[in-house]
């Protein structure tokens, strides 16, 4: 067997085992997905707030040009 064929077989085995685990432990998988999504939302919010907080305050709204 060549190295690429062995690697492909190992990855296929991991995919099948992962699928079986997902079917048997769906509730744990859903909980993990929710924790992951919450962590990503917190990280994105922190980045947005961090950029916003470091800027100088915005000036007051400008009046339209009167001509």
C-alpha cells in the first residue's frame, strides 16, 4: 500500500467513526455546536466592540449645505 492510500483509508475510517458517534450522541454534538457558535459570536462581538472603543468619539451631525 502506498502512503496516499493509507492516509485515505485512515481518513475514511475517521469519517465513519465520527458519523457513528454523531448518531449515537446527537445531544452532546448539538451542545458542542451551540457552545462553539456562542464562542464565535462572543469573539466577533469583542472584535467589533474593541475597534469601536479605540476610536475617537464621532463629531456631532453636520448641518446640510444651505447653499
